[in-house]
C-alpha cells in the first residue's frame, strides 16, 4: 500500500464527496441557478442547454464523476456560462457563490455528513494528527458548511478554490500546510474522492480514495493503491499503516 520511512503528521481532506455526500447537496441548487441564469441572460435553445449541462457534468439530474460541477470550481462553471452571455466571469462567479451560500443557510439539512464527523475528527486529533481541508469549492460556502456541520474548529488549515493557492492537483496548498505544521510534504496524507484528489495526494505521503463521492472504485484504483468505503474507516486504516 504505502511504502514510507516517515510517518504521517498531517491529514488533509477534500470536502464534497469526502466529508459530505456530493449529489445530495449540489445537484438541486446548481440546476436551479443555471435554469434561472440561462433564461435571464442567454438565448440558449433547449438543444444548446442540454449540451451545456453535459459540458459542466450534469446528466439526468446526476453529477458526472470528475466533471466540472463534481470536481471543478465555481469559477469553471462561471467560465462555461460566460461563453453564452455578455456578463463578465467575475460577476457570474460572485453571483453563483452567493447563491450557493444562501442555499446552504436556508437548507442546512442538505449537508449530509458521511459519518459522525465530530467523533471521527476528535479521534484523529486525540491521536496527534493536524487536520486541514483543501477543496475545489469557494471559501464562503466552504466555511459556512464546516460551521453548520460543527467541525470548523478541528481544522487548522482550510484552502478553497478562490484563495491565493494554485488549484489541485498542484501541490502548493499541500506544501503550505506542511510548512504550517512544521512537517515535510511526505508526512501529509490526503483523502478525497476524485482523480484530481488522488493526483494531489501523490505530492505528499499519498492519497486515500473514498467511495462517498461519485467516482468508481476502479477509477480511483487507477490513481492510488488505497480506496476505502468512507472516512469512517480511516482510523483503523491509519493504525495498520503506522
């Protein structure tokens, strides 16, 4: 599995599909926003709209694994929309970010944790691990989600897509976390549910894939040697690789 002479000092988590279930949260508000925006600001035909949804990774009201909505950023969605209207990308991104943040505040029940996150993160902290989050989501909805879940205080490091770090799989955020906790990059483990997550984790101790997103086990195993059902099983796995 992992062959290292060093131990693990820090653990970074992806958010959507790793800490919380993916489709339950993002399909509905994404389609709502897109439908409103398309009708108000574009002249898309039904045929072009169908092709647009395929482009951003929504098919049959489900997220496509590793598509823009599932694994990309809000800005990438804004860039896709900007091709069909005359509004600047920054304005679209700002509107989308605010829409999703408002959605979370009105429907916190849509944030469905994959396990008892407080118990899990408490366990990991008690074992001495430093914890962080690196997500493709924007900062405003990310912080709101962590606070609504009651887990914000467990993380000493949170990086979102609109922060001043290169996006995954670039290792810049991983290196920054390592520096923050006075560790080497090789002592940082990453947990995620997408191909980009697995590529990102290779810059550190390694990556563990989870099946609580929408990427298949077979796809994840093409990019990592370790896949578990969910982060629920992380503590027992960590004991086996110490």
